[in-house]
C-alpha cells in the first residue's frame, strides 16, 4: 500500500512538470502572445535580449577573467617598480666605486694635447720659436688674418659647431701651459711667437694647431675653431689626427658632445694613436655609445703605455660598465612605468566596456542592434514581410544568429500601411515609438545636411535611365532615398565628371619630419659669402647624375626605363604647355614667398646638390618639382630616379613615386604604369593622404570605382580639411559605382 502511494505521488509530479503552456492565442483574427509568455514583450529589443541571454552571460564571464588578469598584471608591475634602483646600484656595484668621469658639464672634459716634440720640433726649433717673442710687441694669432676660407666640407663646415662656433662655450684650459709651452714665461709670449711665425709661414698646419692651443689656454673657442679649420685644410692625411684631437677637446670642453662624436668617428677612421684613442673613448662614453667606447678601450689596453695611462684606461672601463648598468636599469624602469600607465588606461577602458555590457542586459544601446531588433521583431510578428530578408548567419563563436536586412522600399511601406497599423492596434506601445530615437537621429542628420551650402550640384545625371537619390551623405555608404523621385533631383554633368588631369600633388617632407625651411636658412647664410653675379642662371641639372643610376634596379624599374625614354621625347617637342600654378604654391608653403621662384629655387637646389648640404633624396625630389614647374619632364624624371637611388631615402620613396606617377600620366604613359607607381608609393607609406587621392583618381579613370571610393575615403579620413576637390571626385566615383551596380 505504501509503495502504491509513492508511485501515484511521483506520477502526479511528472504530469505537472510536463504540462505545456500555450505561448500564442488567436483573437479576432490576430495572432498574439499570451500574457505569461516571454513573447509578450513590451519592446522589440526585449526579444533580442531574451535570445542573446546565453551569449551575454558568456561575455560577462570572459570579462571577469580578463579583468582579474589585467589587475594581476598591474600589481606585478607595481611590485617591480623601484624608484631607488640607481642609488642601490651605485652603492653596491664594485664597478661604480670609481668616480664617473663621463659627466656632460662644462669644465669636466679631460684635456689632451700633443707636445711640441710630437709636431717634429727639435730643441733648436723650439728655441727659435721662443725667441720670436723676445722684445716683440705682444700679438695674438688671429688665424682669420692669415687665411680666409669660405664654406667647405673639406674643413668640416658640415658640422654645426664648426660652421657656427658661437654655439660653443668653454673655459680656459690652464693645464695646456705646462704641457706644451712651459719654455715661454707666459701664455701671452707663446701667442706672440705663434703669431709672428704665422706671418712668415701662413700655410703651416703645425702653427695653426699651436695657435688653437693658445686660444684653448685663454678660453676662446671661436678663435680656436678658426685656427683648426685652417690646420685641417693644410694638414697631410698621415698627420690629421693632431688637429682633429685639438678639435675634439674644443668641442668636448664646450659641451658639444654630439658634434664631438662625429669628429671622433672621423678621427678613428684616419688614425688610432694612443692619445687619440683615450679622448675618443671618453667622447663615446659621454654620448652613451658604450659599445664603441668598450671596443676602443680593448684596443687601447693592448698597446704599451705608462702605468698612469693604464690606470686611466682601467677606470674608464669600470665607469663604462657602471654607466651601462645604470642606463639599462633605468630603461627597464622607464619601460615598466610606461607599460603600467598603458595597462591602467586599458583597465579603465575595460571597466567602461564592462559597465556597457552589464547595461546591455536591460536594453539594446547601439543603433545597429536596435534596428536589427525591430526588423527581427517585425519578421517574427508579421511574416512574411515584403522587402525584408532574414536568415541565419554563423557568428565568430560558431553559433547561428538571425540577421535581417531591408532589401527594398516595400518593407517600410508594408509596415506603415493601414493593415499593419490595425494589427499593431492591440499593442501597448508600437515599435516605432521605441526605436531609441533612431528616426530622430535620421531627421537631425537631414536638417544638418539641409543647412550646408546650397550650391552643391546634384550627384546623378538624368540621362542614365535609372532614377537615383538626389542627396548622398559622404559619412555613410547608404544613399538617402527620401527624395529620389522628387522634382529637386535635377541633373548636371559637372557633378560626376572626372577631371582630365591628375591632381598637382607633391608630398611635403614636413610630414617626414624634415623641414625644407631649415635647409633654406643654411643656404641663405652660405649665399651671403658669394658675389651676386656668380649666382646667375644656375639650375639643378639631374641628367648628369644618371650615369650612376641603374634604372632597372629601382622600384618598377622596367616601367621607369620605358617612361624615362618617353619623358625625354615629350620634353624635346616644341608644344607650348601651360605651367600649373599649384606647383608654385607647394614651394611657397615649404620655403615662403619668393620674388623670382624660377631663379631663386633653381640656385638654391643647385647649391645644395653641388655642396651636398642636404639629404640627396630630398634635394632631388625638390629638383623634380622645380623642373615640373617648367614642364621639363625629362629632367624631372631624372631627378626622381636619382632620389630613388639614394639608399638613405628608402623610407621616403613615396615622395618620388607619387611624382613619377603624375609624370607617367602627363607624358602619355599607360594608365597601368601610373597605377603601379601610386600603389608602390602607398606600400612605402600608407598614411599619406595625397597618395590615396592620386590612386583613387587613377582607379576612377580605370573604372574600378569601388576601390577608388576606398582610397578616396581614406584620403579624406587622413586629412579632412580643405579637400573640396577630393570630395567632388569621391561623389563622382560613388555615383558611377552605383550606376554600374544598377545597370
């Protein structure tokens, strides 16, 4: 009896659990959900939220895991951070026990000189030099009085401190007196002897170097530089280390160590004497070039030297090791701190995303989801709906999700017609009232568009045979169909006509971090030393440089070889062509207004190229622009080939490739050639808006409208200001793309 009761009770429970609940009822011919059903929703969004519950739950779990992971990483970096790491290394590391000599402060650079015997002076020579000051009027060896040198790379004027010695500030090197001219009673007597000797022999590099010693002793770095320029000018190669060593000391004591490192490279390349290596290693260490300094010191330790020099070298080695350890530790701290700050910012963004995810449990916030929710709701409630297609699509997670698209105007008409309004009559709130202000946003967009300039031409011609919308928003990919059939959709060929010529482009080097204006200033200073008549009719001829260029080895070399021949033929014809004023505007933007651009720009580029006072890739790109202004396409083409041939300018090849692309089109080359060169330019630098503009223009000509729209849109995104020309071209490309799709 007891067993039977238990069985009966179990059966009742099972029966109750299996009872079905009807989700839908038919009332007055309308199918509606029952009140207890989850299909009885207040808003269309709720259905999507219900269907997406599992997905959102998984997203929240993943969010929690990522949040804990980020928090642990931040804690670990905070533990590693040690603000006193440098103090600990200095106090505990044995290599740091030696006082560090590599401090970049005026007066801390070690003095080094070559004694008179190192110049080849015998005791009698020294005595004869000393006697020149006996009973003579006191003089100073102003080297500029004996020899005046113009700007020249041969005397190291390409080094900023040599070209402009006023940048150097140094103190007197008192120890020079005891090291070099102890035979003279005073420093002034030594200066008098050198000055009188230079009057007799103004081409002696030894005397100019000794004059630099005098000026170093009295603390006049400007005069010392003038003397060393003359010394370098006359010195034979096997003795150049002596004036170069003095120059290193002048720059080092003046705390111009960046320039000193350049001189150090040149000194080591020419001579590896003992005195030079000690000073060079100090310069390298002071400029944090520790590998170079260590290499020099290893070579130095193999040479025979006094115990004093060996002790100095050993101290240098220990100090370099200490510097390396300190810099590595501080660099690790800096990197860790930057990573910590980045992770904190990322952690804040993650928290914001998490809050948005949690709020998404209650409502659909983004516009796309809201629109898809309404379409899905309409599909389920009123199916079939003309003009609405819904299908299952596989998401990234592998699950299937229902996605809907409105494929024609029938969808909107069907939802708004009287029959559907009658069906919606029994609802508490209509989906149209709960669109999360989607319709309001669209109306605001229309009002904003209507407030723009009213002289914009219609985008669609009337003779195509298909009616299109008369307005198009460039910010989206969908046309506005609201007035497609209205009388305002008048036609105009100007709105979709493609320009006959490519844009007059020139990529400015400012975007590469190199300012042409700075080189112009150098040229102005250099020009002041020449007579005006010597600067007449100088042009940057590029074809002579083509003897060193193998065009075939350049990017798209086979194309360039054919185009170069075509450019020369095009240049030699006698057809008069109009000069493009836009090219002169590029020059004005980079340099400023010029009274005679043809003469002044030509002289500037000729001088910079002749004396190699600027990067080859930049100067020849500017030279190409100069020849384009004169319609001399053969010379322009040669300039660009030379620019591409510069190994130091590989990262800037897009400047030359865009110009070559424009030239290829202008001289009658194939469209494929111009497209190939423009694509090569984008491969070098994808962030230049002008390159995308140019390629978009060519792709439009090539009837590749979809690709053209992509590049033109990207060009606008990279540089949205003052781009009316590209906006019109983009509208034309979009129009033609739409026409092709419709036809």
